[in-house]
């Protein structure tokens, strides 16, 4: 038995139509989820989640494998709709002409609110790369992250210079929009946040949303930034944002862009500087404009990143002067650069992954005896091998590269991991 869901459509950075499909297959012996993705009317890449298991076995809320797989597929569909994909349920397979006319260039969430632009990594990926000493790396970018001031190969850096450099804020991404006359603070997936003092500021200055456009119809500004408390952990900032508490009053909105179509970054930045004069008129204004510097080359990009980190920021953001706002997209014209932490942890167990029980998951422990899980880096075949080799892996050291520690002193935002066998 097969359950097929209506296809979802989006556009890539060049405006081409993309399609995403999912179906659940019950062969009678196992249940699989099949996904396909690619350019409409082109070759599609396939991905499988094999042998889905039921959950909560023996409990009142038990789900059987076929039911569980359908729930997972429905969740995937809803997540992509929130990411800006669209669905045309009245058509089994819409025509190319229909899609060209009806798939929007500006991505919105399920409620129709504008989605923010995201970053690419600073370094371009290159698999199975050999460094100048002859050591093989799973990806070239890991070498450069570990050796930021090393000479770079041509094409290794995505960022083009000169560009705008800004501190990378480790807060909660949000946009502030005027929707049907109401000011809303929205997450990147469209969830509404209640930050009373920030809402009050924009409600008292609601004319800030309006822009006169001499070339056409007037439009409303969408303010793009992060909800932030400098010096606090992301976990604590997230708690203050999601539920009003004493800490919520300390949250500020760090403004770093304006979501406006067809206007270059350089022009948007000049518009932002005009808003700063407005913010400066308010004592303890909860809206702050991000700092920005002109960066001429990689050496300056590395230096300014270290400077921002010393000041307590997460790293750097680099924006091309000619960059146009890519709604819900991840263009190469905006990149992020951070420094990673590298530590070794003992592997105390290898367990099956929930999403695919044939693949392994490392269970590691810190020096304080706290356990945490790490998904092996590598192909699906390698992850299956990890589970099959469980007995020989337990007890070995796992080198984990990650970006920060949690409040509980556990690795967070794991970037890479490798088993080190020392003689």
C-alpha cells in the first residue's frame, strides 16, 4: 500500500521551479518513506527513510509503523509549507505554465507572512580534500575552520570582497511586520512572539513601516533582525522570548536588514542608517542597529571575526554590496563565519537512530559524566556501519567540533565529528 501526498513547489535563487514529493510505502514486511526533490520536469534526487518503526509500543498512545510513517510524512509536508513551499491540491500535476504564473518569487510561511533571508557558510565545501601537509579531510571547510589564517585555495571562499562585515548575533531570529494593521513579531517559521516593550515601540512609531516608492506602489517595510540579550546563553534568550518573564524586559531587537524586494544591500543599509537617527531619539530604545564595517579581504574578515568573538558575539556576517533580499532563500551573497571548539569525548554506547533504526548514533560522555548523543558524520552506509561495529567502537574517543556549550556544559551545534584511533 502506498500513500502519496500532493507535490510541493518552490523556486531556487535563479527563479527556477523546484518540486518536492513524499510518499509512504508499506510493502507488508516494512514501511519506508520515499522523498524526491529537484527541478520540475528534470531529474529528481531520491532519499529514503527505511524500516520505520512504531512508537510508544505497549502504551495507550501506541502508533503502528504505517501510522507513524504517515505522521512523519505529514510533518515533513507542513514543515516545508512553513519554509515557503506552496501546494496546489486542485491539480495532481500542475502544468509548467501554471507553476510559472503561480509559484511566488517571494517566500512566505503558511500564514502568508514574509520569510527572512538566511546565510551560506563562509567557506565553499569540497569533499575528501588533502591539506598542504598531506592529511585527508572529510571536507576542506573543516581545515579552514581549524586554521582560519591559512592561505586559501582559489574558490575556497564564497564571500566576494569588498563587502559589509557585521557581528553575528546569537539570538532568536525574527522579523517585525505590519500585517492587516497589526504589528507582529514573527519567528522565521511564522510563530508569533509577545515582547510587550518592543511591540509598544513599533505601535507608537507605526509610520516607520511605510515607504514612499517613487517607482510604483508604496509598500510596508519588514524589519529583519534578532531578539537578543548580550552576554546571555541562547537557551535563556529563547526562554525570555517564548514566555514573558522578568528577563523579557531585557530583550532588544538587533536590526540588521530590511526585507524589501529588488533593492540592493548598499541602498538598504543607507535606509537603515536613517532609522538609527529615529532610534537615538528614544532613551533605552529596545531597537538597536547592528554595527557594520567595510571588509576588503579574507585577512580582514578573519581579524574582524576574532574581534567580534572577543566582544562576546558569535562571529561575523558578510553581505555583498549588490545583494538583493532573497525572501526565505540562502543566497551566496550573505555568509557567516564562526570559530569552532574542538574536544574529545569518550563513546560509551552506540544506539539506533529514531528516524532510521538501521543507522547508528554515538552516545558520549563528558568529564563530569553527562551523556549526550552525536549523529555520525558521513554517508548513510557509514552510519549503518557505525551501528554494525558497535562493540568495537564503544570505548573509543570521538573528536567533536562544535560552536558553543549549553547551559548544562554540553556541546551545542555540532559541526563535525571523527573517531580518533591512537596507537
